[in-house]
């Protein structure tokens, strides 16, 4: 199982993550990305999330492998 989250100290609100994976990411009132808890765990990292991770200019999207 993989835990995925956005490091709020790195996110600059570019919204590239949302462009690649709109079903995973959401934004707070100030325009910074986050992943709702019900979308933060994945058995495998889906391709749209991989693209979001690869295209984040701040490298704010974090992944932890819990296996």
C-alpha cells in the first residue's frame, strides 16, 4: 500500500497535479493542493498520479511505500 500526500511547505499552487490527476487532488481556499484522506492510499500508483508526481515543479507530492 502506498500513502500519497502533498508537502504543504513545498506546494506553490501551480495546479499541474490537478491537470494530470483531477480525481485525486483537491485545493484549499488559498489554492494549494492536497489529497483528501479517502484518496491518499493506493495499492498501486496509477498512471495519472505518476504523471502528476513527475510534473510537479516543486516536488511537493510525496509517496511512502508501506509494504
